[in-house]
């Protein structure tokens, strides 16, 4: 691991004020002291009491405060990094935006399989993706415009024993010709707020689009507008445990298909993202597609795979006669279809003794909590209520999770 310094400029840095980052001097002091070991058990304690306890043990106030901040950030980062988090250093923004280790490792493996050897990681943040590239045996140069953030990335590479070259520089001014591929995870936070408009990314969207003309991989927010995606690129949405965690844009020779929905640890669904599924009536089973399938516009491809159709063209619930095992959707047995009214729905649930209801909605005006309050449920049974539209009309579907059924009759 080496860390080189160049005069920093703001483009590609973590947004000012977004991370309350540890200074380079304090970072060096933390690495040389045993204060992090003392702070780890105090991560969940009252901050003032925890600082006082560390100060009574002889640690200076600024070092104690920085150690406690790292202890809390490490605890929060374990969900993404596992045990490695306890050896790493973080900023608040870095924990929020950093790629989960499993997702980063998967991306690195795909690059290695494509023959990539040298990677330029722009806007590296705390180094999550750079570390994955190094674990995959790739030669990595990681760049961040903020010196303190770059120091954190370098410290993480050293802590994990991984060869990552970290450079402080403007992402838009770094030469790219000597690298096989450019990876960029633009800053998508301003202060404590997440940024959804690509025009507000840093580096700017125009710079990112220019990268797509060559071998590049861009990490984007899951809500990216399909209309913004350059022709000839592959857009992939990645889901972890049912949560869509990122979109990735694969460019140049790395692009394999127009659209891809990837379920980590499960399977992938690919297609054009331009087809429309057929429309028909409610059937015996309702399928709720994974968010990655919806984001990738691959509902039609999923419908083909499970023999299903939509009930309304713009609403992503699928209906089929058969129960098909698929990782790409949750399946529900439909017991009854009711034209929607609170009175009718309340009567149907009371007749069944339903006191607990999971209320889902799509393409429906009322919010689930608003409906629940009006239903005044009582009973010891439970049910899933799906509020949606079919053939242009609002309906309530009384359902049961199909994976909890012993047979078609439940």
C-alpha cells in the first residue's frame, strides 16, 4: 500500500460536511494507540460518559472522541463488511455509500474474468471497491480528492494487508490511458442528504457519460432514469436480501446485455428492458417481483419465465394459474378478489377472524396505515391484503404467502 499526495480539488471528493471525517493527524494517532481497543466496548454507551471513561484512562479528549466515533462507525459497518469492519476506518458518509463487501467482490470477480488487470478506481471513498479489486488480484490505483478520505482508504488497505495505491487528485484530471478499466462511484450525498438527481453527482454526470465510451464500470443510485443511460451500455440492478442496493453501468467491452437484474447469492435475469408483459385477469397466484426486476424493467421477461401476466399495464404485480418456484418474486395464493371498499374489506376480514394483516399496495391511492386504521381488525388469524388496480378498477386481494402453504389448499 502506498499513498501519494497531489494538490486536491473538490471534484470527486466526498461532499464537504457529509462525513465528519477524522483528520489525518488523528487517524495517525488512532493507528499508533490502543485507544480503539478501549473504545470498542463503549460504542453503544452515552457519548459523554464514554469520553469521560476514556479520559480517566489517560487518553486525550480529541483522541477519545475520535476513537468513539470510529467504534460507532465500525459497529454500523459490520453489516456491509463483516469482521473486517473491526480493523477498518470509516467516515459517516463512507459507511452510507460504501459497497457491501459481497457486492464489491462479485464485481471484482466479473472484471477479473473479463481479463482486466489494471483498475483505476475514481472517487474511492473509504476504499470498499478498491479492496475488492485487490482481493481479486487486480492492480489498483484508487483516487479521491479529499486528503482525509484518501488517508482512510490507505489505512484500510494497510490494515487488511492489501496492495492498493491511493492518490489524492481530482477525478476529472487523472490520466486513464494506462488502465484496462475505469471504475467510478460518484459522490451521491450532500451533507446528510442522499442525492437522487445525477446532475448533482460529483464528478458531474457529463464526465461520467464520457467514461462510458470506453471500458468502464459506474456505480449509480438504484433510481437512475433509464432515459439517461447511454446506448450500448449494460445497466445492472443488484438486490441483496430483497433490497435493491445499487445500479451498475457496464460499458464498452464489459457490456453483455442491455439490462440485468442480479440477486446476490441467487440468480440473474437478463433482457432488453423494453418489452411489455401481456395483461389479463387475476389468477390463483400473485407474484410480487423483486425490486431489481422492477428497476431493470424486466417484468415481461419474468412473466414469460413463470407463465404469468399483469393485471394492469403499469402495475408490477403478476398473476398465474400455477405456483412456480422463482427467486425473482414472492408468491401469494389469492383466496378472494374484492372490488375495493373499506366496508366490504372489513366485513371479509372479520368473517375470517383476521386481526393481523400485512397490507401491500401498488397503483393504489390510499396508504396502508390509513386503510388499517379504518379496518379496525380483531381476531387471531393473519392475512396479506394487496391493494391494487386490475382492468382499471381498484381491488383488494386476500392472500397467503405461497411459501407457507403445504399444498394448493394450504
